[in-house]
């Protein structure tokens, strides 16, 4: 039977709306409310993604960022969001269309959304700006390095830490 209404597309749009609203609340507060924080995976070469070339070279398929303690200038628009994160101590501006997202997780409340991927990605690498209090359920199996007082480090962990078991 033909779906003339397009329920799958409507569902994806509604799920992206959930992410948009969570990010808008975070942007308006200057921080995520309570213990909330977000792991956002996206396709680095999707149309509209803007980020430094060296990050795209390092993560040619997919990257996961963490929006928790170390982010600046979060702006949320209807079709995309922009944020500044530090990678190896250097601030980097990222512009990510909601359509490029592949996964959104808020481990504080055990909430997650997965989006259909238009392209196959290996999903092997995750970038997480260093955090003082990494969640054990979502941290890599190996010990994660701790940030120094200047909060400039970054950590690479396997995306398997985000997969449902």
C-alpha cells in the first residue's frame, strides 16, 4: 500500500523537532537544564555541515559531539544549529543541519533518538570534548583522560559505547 501522507518523513521531522527544542532550551539557559547533556552524532559530509577541514579529514564519515560543560555560542535555527567546541584546545565553530544528524542521546534521562542515514558510515570515531564527570554507561571501556584545569583536552572513544546492548 502506498503511504501518501508520508508518515516516516513526518516522524523524522517530529524527532528533529524534539532535538531542536532541547537545544533551544539549552541555548536560552546558557547551559543544559539540570544534569541534561547531549551526545549528537552527525554525518560530517552531509549537505550544509560547516566545520574545519582538518576535522572532516579526521572524521570523514560521522562524528559525535558532546554538548555539556564546554560549549560556547550555541545558536539554534529552524534547520540547523551552531556551536563552538574546543578540539585540542582550539575553539572550532560547527554548523550542523538537523537533517545531518544520525543520533541524539541524553544519558541523564536515558533518552535517545536514531535517525535514518542516507549514507553508510563506519561510525568508528566519536569526539568528546573532555569532561570532568563522564557517564560510565556512555564512556568507552578504556579509562578516559581527565581534562586539566584549562579544559582544553579532547577524547576519542568508540561509538560502540552509544549502541544499545
